C-alpha cells in the first residue's frame, strides 16, 4: 500500500517536472481516441504514450495512423459526417487553417510558462487568430542548401567558373548565383545542376518563399492575391530559366519530396534546397551515393536581401468536440515536452523548444557533418516564416501550381501565367466570401 | 375490422427496395441536392446553403472543365478502339491454340488482377525520365541520348497513360471476345470453306457478325470504366503537368476532396454522367442491332 502511494507520488512529481499539467491518476477511467500521423520515425514518440497512461490512469486508443495528406482527407470527411468523437489529432501548420472549427484553443489548459518554453515563432505559427490550436512537436521544417562538395573542390570547375564569370567558385549565397552555378554544373542527362519540387502545394511553397525573397508577398493583408507583381515575375523566372536551360531533370514538374530526396542521394544533382529530415539519408553510406560528399549551408537570399524560409511544423491538437479536453491537453503537452522533443530530435528532426535546440547542438558536436547540418538549420530557422494562414491556402495552391507549371514548360508566358493564377485565386477568394 | 396488409408482391419486394434506396437512391439524391448548394466538406453547415444552378453555370463556363471533358472523350475513344483491336487479335490467336489454352487464358487475365493503383505506380516508374526502364533501354541500345520526359510532354504523357490503361484492360476484351468465339457455330464456317471463301471472307462475313454482340458488351463495360478513369492517371501524372493530362475525375476528385468543394464537384460529376450515359446508350443500340442481324431479336 505504501509503495503504491509512493509510486503515485513519484509519478505526479515526474509529470509536473516534465511540463504536463496532469496529476497522477487524475484521469482514471478516461479513454482518449486519437488520430495520429503514421510512420516508422514517429513510433518512438508514440511509445511514450504508455508512460503517460501509467501516470494519469487514462487510456489512449489510436484509431487512425496515416500520412498528413490522408489524415487531411479523413478530417474533412469527419467534419462532413459529424463523426468527431475522437479527441487528439496530429496537425500541421500548413493544414491547420483549413479546419477552423475542428480544434479547440489550448491556452486555457496550459500555463503561460509552459507555452513560453516553445520557440515563439513556432507558437505563432500554431495559432489561428488568437487561438493556440496545436502544440508544436520536434518536427520543424525549414529548407537549407545541401550541395555536393566534390563539384566545388574540382580544380577544372574552379578554373572554368572563374574564367566564365570572373567569380570564385563557392557555394552560393544568392539565388541568382545559385542559378548561374546550376547551369554551369549541368551535364545532362547524367548530371544536373539542381532540381525543384514541381507540383501541388510543394512548388507553390517554393514559389512563395522565392517571392518573399524577392521582396514581394503572395497575398495582401486583405487576402487579395499579390504575387502578380515584379517580385512574383522575378521569382517565377528563376524556375523557368532553370528549366529552359536544361539545368533540372526534364521530369522535375512531376517531382515531389521523395523524388527530390532520391535524386540528390543518387549523386547526380549538385545543388538541392531541402528539408532537415533528409540530412542523415543524404550522408548515409547505405542510403546515398553522395555520402561523405555532402555540404550543408544556410539557404541563399533573393534580390531583396531576404532569405527563403517557407517553413512548417507538426503538432498535436485537441478537438472542440472532445469531452475530456483537460486530459487531451495533458497528453498533447506530454508528447511535446522536453523529454519527448529530445527523443524525437535524436532521430535528426528539428525541435521547437528553446532548451532542446541547445541540447541538440551540444549532442551533435562529436559528428562534424551533423554539427554542420544542425548549425545550418538553426541559422536557417531564424529566417523561417509559415505558409499563409488562410483556410484557402491548399485551394489556392491548386489554382496556382498548374499556371506555374504552364510557364515553366513554356505553355504560357510568365506574365500570362501569373495573371491567370491571380485572377483564379481572386475569384476563389471572392466566392468564399473572404472579401 | 380488417387489418391493413401490404400486397404480397410489395412485401416481397420491400427488402430489395429498402436496400436499393439505402445504397443507391439516398446517396444519389443527396449528391444531386448538394450540387445545388455551396457544400464544403470542412463546413458542414454549407450543405443547407442553396445556391441554385450556380455550380452548374460555373462548370459550364469553365474552360478547364471542358478541356478535361474533351480529353476524357479522346482517351475513351482511342483506348476503346485500340483495346478492342488488340483484344480481338489476342482472342483470335488464343482460339487457334489447341494445347495449353487454359493456361494461356489464365495468364491473359493477370493484368486484370492488379489494382489500378499498382498499375499506376508500375508505369510511373517505367516512364520515369531519370531512372525509368524505357529511357534506360532507349539510351542503352543507342536510340536516344537524352532523357525523354514521358510524363511531362502533353502527347507523350497521354500516350503513357494510354499504354497503362491498355496493358491493364485489353484482356477484358480478349476474354469476352474469346467467349464469343467459342459460341460461333462451326457449320457456317465449314460451309464457307467448301464454297471457296478466303479466311478473311469467312472472318468478315461469318465470325465477326457472331462476335459483335460480345464486342459491344465489352465496349459498354469498358466505356464506363474509362469514363471514370482516375486511379492510374492520379498516380502517374495527377492530371498534370500544367493540366496537360487532366481528366474529368482527377479534376472532380481534387475539387471534392482536396479543395473540399463537394457541391461544385458533384455538379461536375452530374454533367459528366451524361457522357457515360451517352456512350452506354450508343453501345446498347449497336448491341441490339447486332443481335437483330443474327436473328436474336432487337
């Protein structure tokens, strides 16, 4: 009896210490249903759910495990059918704004001190209006520049580049220099200077950050489209010029993240703007032909002196219809507390808590490549900005990306493509009563 | 006082009527109703926002919708004709085989056993510009020294999708036509031989009329399939790039489930159904005409 009490007391102390607001056995008899993002890399974190169950007495029943695109469809179906009996859901900053009524504001269930432990920019990107609709986990994404060191160390390349441009050959710090080098390195069809995501939200995200780097915006404050501008045209011409020069694989307009990751790992791409999750893969002896030859630096800047930095992060949310919000908020806080973030970031992903960033930098010191990558991502994260926080972001991307592709493939001029995309987005926003 | 009793015929039909209403009629009426609303999946309350024929007018005025419609008709026409010709050839060849015909018939059905999603992934890889089998083969034997963008160029992508569709479904024609060939009576063919007809004349004037009803049944079934083509195209190109391979159902699927605009998607769906109905009526008329020609009633 005494040992049971002691265990309970220790559990309560441990829970308070790691940042969860729950008390031991506070949620006895409570069962929470959860819909979580699935994948081998997330299983270690989900194993911690058992510890939370033991401490609080609650049970967690995971009723769905899918990738975010599939979860997105499932959430929309749940909203339509009113099947919202579940409490905890995986969320993503690029998707969150689409479901303004699905998730509850977590602020009443957390102390200000707990919220202050997260990186402020990640907290800001986790809000819809003033409502904190998710707590960010250690799955923060911003892209930096990966490159093959060998192409820069090659003496012939150095001489030829100097002769051609008058500049020394070094990894680029501007997108203009990046384009020139990508064209210079290309030896198609065996070796390409670079590649980019060519469809869906992915290409619009890349275009968006390039517009920002060129000094423009995708939307005005009233959500009227703003990308049919000089900055928008400069941004799109970067994609068009690379494609027309043959400096990217001809199939790049059908590529998504996996194709790009495999492409760079094949050692046939010199420069690659990519996400943190790929760092280990690119430098792994068994996974990549580029292993030992990969450099990582801060992402380049555009002509406005602004660096690209379209970012996103995963998080956990609690549904508005959940009848056990306190227990659900406790679980969400547990899954994103310091220990959980340390565990997740040990796999290579980036944290969203200030203290965990320090821990990750310290832990990477023994591995020069890891240290180089983490330093680049930490520097890169200072320039990060989220996707436009509108419920119509995904719908807007579906209107914009075919027009970007049309310009890249030469079906339309840059002016016509941007004008058509802008007109379509404007019509969609008006139809949805945004203005 | 007599108790009210349902007529026996109605009572017997009632279970079927209830099941049909639940699985066919109610969803059909609901989707038809929602096509007159601004229904968005993420905002259930919009199901009650009646907007009349706005969605239909929008679809009727949309160049993207009509180009997807036209492309679907084109794919349907070309795919059906080629599949029919190849299926007919395959059936005639297999019909000549006397040893191992059963094994051949089973092998012929293998592509039909693959999920269309798998077929899509398989051909996406085969036609990949960088690591795909086709480009590597062409480069290895010296036919090409460039990476041909099979899934990017509009015509090549259309061709690639066509190849995937044909690989997956030609056997439907072959199996049905083979069944037709088994049913052709031997007497008229032997009589034709005795009368000095060439093999082509026997085929053209005796075999073909007998198997035409089977061909029209296969055409009707496959026309509905191709008019609903989604999985293979979704995986291989997702209607892109730059809408170059957009078909009706990739457009409707994206509008409904990604953009969450179910009202508008349903309106486009109802317009598209006329395409399927049109082809079905056409092929059934042809089928009846073919049966009438054989004296099997019209």
